[in-house]
């Protein structure tokens, strides 16, 4: 009883590290050949040129959205960050071809859980690019967003961004 009255309240997670959802080469958003991403119209973040066709959760959180075309996933992290992983550029036109999802909207995920697998050859051949933007879509609500790395990253283990919310 006294523990409930005087116990320390658990503070919500405010700052989190976002891990690389894909293995490959992390690049600045400015280098993405699509103005929606390079000009940060959807929010700030980073992009990864993938070396394999596996996307894992970059955080502990909840799947907010799996696009019907399976080319993009939205996740809400425990601190409120809303993360969009957009696999390739102009991949919506593939209508799901070459993509397989492993989660559904509403699922709870842990960093490293497999979200989507995709065929790199199909994307390379039929889409504009395989480069995959990772965007914090509610950047405008963030206190801070810091880029942690560029260059070689490993899915599920390399921290790529640090984001803080109130």
C-alpha cells in the first residue's frame, strides 16, 4: 500500500535509439532521388541502400500501418515517435509484387522482429530505386532528432537515429 503512495512513478520513455531496420549503407536523406524524402516533406530521418531484402523493426513498439501494397510500414515507438519505413522508391506501383509481410496492423513488435521481406531483384528491375527512407513522420513534435551514423549498418543492431519526445 505505501509503495503505491510513495513509490516512484515510472516515467515514460522520452529518448530512444532507432536501430537500422535493414543491412546496407546508411545515407543522408538529401541524397535520396525523390523530393518527398530529400526535402523532408514527410519528416526527417535517414535512408539505407539495402544489401539484402529483409526489414526488421527498428524499435519496440506497435505496427500502426502496413500499406496494402506491402512496400511501407508505419510503427509507433514507445516514446511516441512515428516511424515510416518506405522500401524503395516508386514501389507502390508494384502493387505488392516482390514483397511479403510478416506482421499485421496492431501487432506489438520488439526491435529486431522481422516485418517485411522483399525481392531485391524485382525492386531493382521494376522500381526507381531500392533506397529505403526511414522517416520520423511526427518530427514536428520531437524535441530533438540526431543522426547517429552513416555508412555500413547491420539490421537490428546498428543505432542510426536518436529521437526525443516530451
